[in-house]
């Protein structure tokens, strides 16, 4: 009579072996979660083509007023000097900033800007971009998100 070696696949798994598999799986899942979070942190959320100029029909903002123009990813504002447009794209990693009275705040890494777009806190390296704006003959306003202008530039209201 011949005896065969015991089949390892039929042997019950020991408690030690089960715990090793369990810990190894947990560590592997943890490493994947950290890698995914790191990748999301390092990748800007806004990529792709630069938006084209956007027409804002007959804007009637009072001094201190603001209007978000989603197509341009910009805020149209008016102060005592006139109209100006601020890019809504954070200068840190490209997230869209939210309105916070009196200024703006990046929801990704908490950069804060005043109502003129100057950076106050956070990792943002510079102020929000001021965008070119112009009046049309019909009294509409055009925001050009592809053209950055000086922060002092204002557009007088049409009378």
C-alpha cells in the first residue's frame, strides 16, 4: 500500500495564516487609498481648452455687486472705479473658488482672496487673474478668459 503526501489544499488554514492574509489585504487597500489621494492632490481638476470670450447681456451691477459667469469661469464685479472680471480659477492648483463675503475661497486647499482678487491666506502663490472685458455696441459686456490684464484696469459703465 502506498501512502501519498497530504494535500495542502485540503488542510484547514491556520489562524496565523488567516491573520497574515487579512493584515496583508488591509495594508494593500490602505496603500491604494493613499496613492489615489496623492494622485488627486497632484492633478489639477480643470484641464482642457481655454474658454472662449463670453458675452454677458446688459449687466446692471450696482457698486459692490458681483455676478458669476460660469461659461467664462469668472466673476464680473463692479467697484467705484467701474467693472472688472476676476478668474474663478484658483492660482494654486486650478480649483474653482467660491464666493465668501467679502471675497473668495478655494474649497480644495482653503486659499482665501479679498474682493479684489488679492490672495490673503493659503497655498495660492499669487492673486486671482484679472480678465479683459469690453463693451459691445449693443451694451453687452464681453469677458475674455484667455486674456489677463492689470489688476488696476476698470471698464466704465455705459451711460
